[in-house]
C-alpha cells in the first residue's frame, strides 16, 4: 500500500464505525423514550426518510427533480384503504396493487416527461400530480373530497393498527434499511455510474454511449415503487386518506427538501434531512396550533433559501467543506 493510500483506510473505517453507531442509536433510541409524542415523531422521521430516500433515486442520483412524486405516494395510500373499503382487506394487502399502479404510471408518464429538461420536467410532474388530485376529489367511487377510512377497530395484526407508535417506527425503519441497501448496491454498479454521468452532463453521457432515457426510466420506476410503499404504510398508520393528505403537493415538497437538506445524491442525506425537518415541523405545529400549514410553508421556504444560497449540496456539502478545511490545517 502506498503512502497516498494509507490515510484513506482510517477515514473509511471511521465512516463505517460512525454509521454503525448511528444505526445502533436508531434501533435502541425509542426503547428509552416513554413519551408517545416523541415516539410518534420518530416514526414520522422514518416515514419521511423512506419517502425522501425513494425520491432521491431519481431526483438525487439521476438529477431529475420531480415535484409531483406525491402521485406515487397517493397510489399506495389509496390502494391500501380502497382495498379495505371495497373488499374488506387488511390495508397492507392493497400495497402490491398500489406498487403495480405506480410502476405502470411511471412507465406511461415517464416516457414523455423524462425527455424534458430542467424545470420543464418539474413543471410536468406538478401538473400530473395536481391532475390526479382533482380527479380523485371529483370521483365518489374513490372517496371524493371526503376521503377513505380504514378499519375502525383492529381485526388482526395484518391491519397494522397499533396503539403505540413503536411498531410503526420499526416497520418504517426496516423498509428504509432495505431501500438504503438497494441504493448502496445500485450506486456501486453500472446503474449508479450511469446515473451519476447523466446527472453530471446528460449530453456528454449520451455521446459516450450511455442509454440515458432507459436508465432514467429505471430510476423513476424503482423510485415510484418505494414511494408507493411509503404511501401504503402511511395509510395503514393513519387509517385515513383524502386528496390533501394523500395527494397534496406539500408532500412532494417535503420529500425534495428532506433530501436536499441532508444532501441529495448521497446515501444518508435524506435520513439526516428528515431527522431535522420533521421535528422542526412538529415543533411549529405544537407552538402555533392547528396543522401549522402556513408556518410550514415559511419554514420550507427558509430552508430552500438557505440551501440555494449557502450549500446547494446540503449538509453533506457543509461537512465536506469542514473536512477539507481540517485537512488543509493539518497539512
């Protein structure tokens, strides 16, 4: 091993040790917290991290900024509760149908929209999500503006209806772990290499033989499937969904900001962003009362301004700058 390679090993080992410590803290933290409000916040952090990590596949790694990802989230939420309303299934049994519908929608709408560049793609995704919200609002068979409810009382463990937030915390965390493992595996292989090339300079990537359209579609479909699963888990926990809670544009904005705040295109960035964003949102709601929607928009706007002005790469960029500064001082 050369002298240039030697310092890298301690850094890599340090990152793995830090990651394992964080993982252990996430596993045992709820067991030492008796306040159900804090446990609920923890479960919401895991759900937000799952949604943001799913968005990160297409928005962070492929560089396709979708602001209408709530379309896939809503597919999962509605599929779960409509399965109960129509057939009295356990809500989670509707999740595969939500995933299948999301994959179909990603395939159908991804073809034309992924050919758009920059803000045109973002605008198209917003329009599609808003169109879906209007259709559901005016369709009585889908619950209309009133929404759809799940089982009033838990019938079995399959209903995923728990009094304590702890089971939801661990269920969301387990699905998030699967998604992070997949993201890590993807990033090490050809797909990750191609997506990074597309994000960096799509025209140059195409000139080198990268099938950009195909791999952007792959990223969108995988992202849509995991986002739909997050929607199904959300509906199972809440036991209710309506056009605003299942298809509201604020949900998409939350995914984008959580990923961007922690560091879009990084493995743990969405988790870090969610761990900051969700408690901040819950705190403003508790202080100002109600659902705090107006204050939430102000908070989101302030975060967007901060990221755009000081750290486009999120907290991951700030950490990288700090590490570079320390390296310069040590050198």
